[in-house]
C-alpha cells in the first residue's frame, strides 16, 4: 500500500523554473496560431495597462481584460487545451532552466510530491507543468460556461497572500494539511508562501530572486540560488 507523501515541494513557475514569464509568449503563440487578427486589438490591452498603472484595475482585472481582447470572450476548453499543449512543448524546451529541472527531479527522487503554484492561468500552466513531469498545479482559474473558457477569474488571482490561501486549500483537499512544505520562488510577492513553508518546518529557496526578494533573503538569512539568466517580458501582470 502506497503511503501519502508527507513532504511537498512547491515551485513558482515564471522566472523560477523558466528564464522568462509565460503569459506574453502564450499570447504570441495564440495570436499566431488561432487569431492573428486580434493584434488589431492591442490598443485595447494597452488601455487596460494604463488603467492598471493608475490603480483603476487590479492584477486580476488586467489579466481578465487582456484575455478578453487577445484570446476572446469565450473559447472552447478543448481548443484552449490543445493550443496550450503545443505551446508548452516549445516553451519549456526553449525556456526551462536546467538547474530547475534538476531540483524537481531531486525532490521527486526524495519522495516529495511536487507542485507548481503560479499566478499564471491554469489553462496553460497545467500543460507547462506536464512538460516538467509535474502533475499537481495550483494556479489562477478561469470561469467555465458550457464547455467554454471565459476571461472571468474563478476566485482570486493566485498572487501574494491569495497564492498561499490557494495552496492551503489544495493541501486540505488532498488530505495533506499538516504536511511539510518546501517552497521555491523568484519573487517577493511570494513571501506568504515562504512563511507557510517555514511554519510547517520546511525549507525555502530564493531562486533567481528579484531585487526585493534578494533583500528579504539577506535580512531573513534565506538561501539564494542563481539558476540562469532571467529575461524580461511584456504583458506580465501576475
């Protein structure tokens, strides 16, 4: 009888496991393959970006806004899943960081259950996770209506404290409440998840840390790892 893992290794995705963000590359892939004409709607996305910078739209709202104009108001889930699978194949091949792959493999060999927790959209994060050999995903979900994916978020944008809450719900759902959590990320917004890991007696790793996370790591004595050169990316509103 297989025992339930008592240690969980949780990884952020963008710029932790990969050398760049995933949203802009996914949008480019979608536009090129499914809807080239939607590039004409980029001014609407830019308008949303201005609204975000002015504080008129939240991170979750700008995510929905961009989806609405560049992907569409309703897309068949099967279509989106197929596009995401093809996207992930090339994206992971081109942008996965070798040390990140090695870390995931080491955790799996140690018997830890590996989870990718990301603010990015679950409809393509699952495909990326599969290319890393990871089955469990906690990410931002979109509302489904009659087999279609819509721009509306199903719950909170999986960012900051909302990511910690989503991870805690996942642990409870999987019967893993109380498990030891190890957490790796590049970004200071994941401080609540770092704290969760430490509260469970787990370890933390600041991989490719942002400037603010590097400062926090220095203050808290958290370990830092540089897994590769990180690139900037457009349209990244985690």
